[in-house]
């Protein structure tokens, strides 16, 4: 297993921001500037075409770090952020742009490409969790949450399905095609969000993925509007959901 190496540290709007590498995978860890010796960890994954410090990531992290005292970590997905694109990445992106220009559905291409990325990224998140839990401020006994929308869901569903250390997860805005079988193995509490008028993901597809989760506690949040009109207030709801299940900093779970 690669060791986690911190490469820089700086303040970030009331948070402690530390860049790190895990092998050749870059990531960022946001933490409280002060608080109990230990606090829960939330792993987040960014959307397609974005990166680990995209405003959506730093904004969600701020809700969890300054609002609840948690640690939040994000990795750059393969071919995103500080990671170079491969020939496969370039070919898939070109295929998506071609479909968009021709007015053809992009969904089948995105599902295929995101599934490819998830096969690489999910093991990286397992390794990141191993490494982050070695930090004294996180530890091996605290609860761990996951939060990923769009491509973050494509990565997160197979990751959470295979990761018993996850306590609760937030997903949304994705097709069920490559994810439903994984979702059937997820039993932790889930909050799932979708757009009722999504021009890319038919509402039947979003509902099918939500239905596939085996969780006894799962909440469906549906808002009117197109794909990119996903309301910001859903981030507040997701943060409250995770806080309900991860508890307060300083609490210990399973010893």
C-alpha cells in the first residue's frame, strides 16, 4: 500500500487545507483548525470534468468541517484535475462531444466511461481510507461517510458496496445501468437526489437506481428542473443527513 504524503498546507476560509499524494494519486484533506482529538471522516468524489478543489467540493467540505467539525477528503479522479488524460480518456471525451454536437444521447457514453473510471477510482478510495485512518486525528474506530453526485455516484456506489467501514452515503444524478447490481449490496443509510426534469437522465432511470439500494433507511430527494439546476440547498440537507449518522467529533464507534 502506498503511504500518504502531505505536500502542502494552507488555511482555507476557516479550514485547514492539506494537499497530499497517495502513490501517484493527488488528493486534498480539509480539517477543522481546532476541536476534539478525533473527528469523523467524509470521503467525497467530484463530478465529471471537475477536480478535487472544484467549488462544489470545497463548499460541501466547508459545511461539514466548519458546521460539524468533520474531516473531508477528495481524490482527483483518473484523467481529471492534476492527473493526465490517457488515450482512452481522450477517445471517450471526443465521443461525448461528437454525440452532443449531433444532438444524440450522451448517456450511454457517459455510463460506459464512468464505469471505466470507477473501476480505477474505487480501489484508490479504499487505499485512501486505509491511509487516512492511520492519521491520529481520524483513527480506525471513527465513523466514515461518503458523498458523491453524478460521476461521484458512479465511483461511490461500487466503492461503498465493497467497503464495510462506510456508515452512511449520499448519492444522486446517475443512471442505473452499471450501478444497480452494486446498489443491491448497499445497506447503510442513503440519501439520493435527482432532478425531475433532467434532460440527460430520464426520471425512470433515477428512480430505478434509488429503488435498487437495499438500505432499510433511504431518502429520495426530487426537485424540479434540468440536470444542471440541481439546487444548492440539497448540500445542506446532505450535510445534515451525514451528521445524523456520523455523530459528533470525539465520539468513538465500535471501541
